[in-house]
C-alpha cells in the first residue's frame, strides 16, 4: 500500500466513524475507498466490517450517558449476536448480487419508517401502550432483523437500527442512538470474529482504517448530544434517503 492510498483510507475512516455515530452509513465512505485501492468486492466488504468496529466502540463510549439501565439492554445482546452471525454466514455462503438489489429498498423503507414514525405508531400502537410480552417480542424482532442486515452488509446499519428501534422503544432519539451504537458495536465484534476466521480480510487496509474510525466515532457521538431531537431526526432521514438512492443507483448500473 502506497502513501496516497493510506491517506485516502485514513480520511475515509475519520469521516466514516463520525457519520456512523451520528446517523449510520459510514461504510458507504470506507467501502468505496477500499475498492478504490484495488481490493475485490468481497474482500473490501469483510475488511470494511472489521475496520469500522473500533469506531462503534468509540461511539458507545461517547454516548454511554444516554444508555438506558443495563438490565433492559443485556437481553438484547444475545439476539444481536445471533442476528449478526446469521448475516455473516449468509454473506459467505450466497451470491451477493440478489441481496444488493434488495438492500436499497430496505434502507429507503427504514428511512421512511423513521420519517413517518408518529403515524406508524398510531397504526401499530405506541410502545408505551403495548403489553410487556408484545413489546419484548417486537423489540427482539427488530434487533434480529437489523443486526442480520449488519452482518451481511454493514452500510447504513445505523439507519436500519435507528428506524426500527425508534418505532418500538418509548425513548428519546438520543437514547435510541445510544442503543444503536451499542448494538452496532456488538455487530462489529461479531463480524470481526467471523470474518477473521473465515473471510478474506485485508489486514493492512484494516490496520489503517480502524484507528481513524475510533477517533471519528468518539467525536461524532459527542456531537450527537449537542443536537436537538428534530435536527437529529432530520439528519438521519436525509442521510438515509441519500444512502438508499446511492445504493439503488449502484445496484442498477
């Protein structure tokens, strides 16, 4: 790897770490950067998943004061691990083309869910009005689906998780983003282990990107705490729409 390639990956990692903490979708910055230095698509995808993990951890550190009590979070972590492993195995065992055609519509649908959160809550019921059993099943289902997506293709993972969690959790958007950061870190750790064992990771590229996502992730998480809820929601919706349309354009060209 030459110096210009290393500089490109460092810059992409910094920006991606901040974007992942704020709205999710930073992999759409690091993934093309990895492709641009000559990595094959599968290697770029798994190397990207490994590289962004430190940024997720930094985002958790930066938003830890917004996390709900641990007793309400611990039950979600095994679900996140199972979903992530399922997504990783799907990536390694199946052709990517069919899923790539579906991904843009998943991202756009998730963005629409967040944009029209209040009408959807009136339709399916506000989380505060759901029975404990139904609320538990709904939250675990959202986490399983979102983390499976993250294990397969991490780009826009944050948008997917925020949209699903905002619909089923009775919490502020800042708290939802903090939970998203924690679940993203679980996805990142799971994919790191699976892909380190079974995937074609380019460790030289990962070693350049990973520290940069660490710095960017912490800075982005601190920024989130200073933004009003309406601004946060607008940022996530706009970014999710752009990401979905970009993925659709890339899949159809």
